């Protein structure tokens, strides 16, 4: 059984992409599974394929290349802890095998819903709003969230407004700043 792989951005550690299945396409196109809005990333940059203990990285003839641990590759295997770079954007691979994460931390930033429970406000959100929250704090645009969840943009926008209300913020920037501050120095309400 393939491991559940995820990629954590080295420049923005709160941003983590968990593969939706055994394959994922990385690129700038909104049709990709991992959308990277950076000019150094091609529209269809690379394909990822999950295996038992490794992740296969296939460059799709991208202009600025795909790199594993700093070496340009066309087809390579990576494991947990190795760095993969698409154009100028670097990520570290992580895997969850048999329910145990290969990289540990005091806070589960890989699961924004669990992380946000530390704020004590997640119970105020519906299940649908929590799904939107998870994608929102991972950097997804509202339009893409709507497409991924199969709901209207208007519904996503209403969920986002409710999330802002619950967390007492007025914008995604404020929500992300609160999220990052919490990741750096978590406090729990007693």
C-alpha cells in the first residue's frame, strides 16, 4: 500500500500539500493538483507518483527544471526528508506510513483543523466550513476551493466570511498571520 505523501514548502512551512491519491500534477495551471503561482514554474511542471516508501518525481519538460537535493532531474525517487524544487519553489517530502508521520513536531501543522483546535474555535464552524478552512490556510484561492469541493464560489465565499468572523479577522492575511504566530508560539486556553 502506498504511503500518504505530502510536501511542505521550505519558504512557508505552514503551506503543505498532501497528495490526494497516488498521482498528482504540479504546475501553474488551475487544472493541476498542486497549483504554484510562480513564474519559474511551468503550467504543467512535474508529476508525482506515490510508492510504498518513496515518491517518484517526473519532470514534464519544464522550462526551469525539477531538482532533487539541488540536482536537476528528469525522473527520480525521493524519500521523507529530501528536498524537491520546482523552478524556484522548494519543498521537503514527508510521509505517513501506518498512521505515524515521518517528521514530528509539537503541533500538527499538517492538519490545520487539528492545529486550529488549539484556538478553541473550530467547534463554531460547520463541517463544510472546516473543509474550506483547511484549504484556505494551505494557500488555496476561493475559486479553486470551490472547484475542488464541488460547490459554488458564492458558497465558498460565505464560508470564508464565517471563518473570518469566528477567528476575529478581516482578511486572509490576518488569518494567516494569526495561524503563523500560533505555529511559532502556541498557547492553549485553559
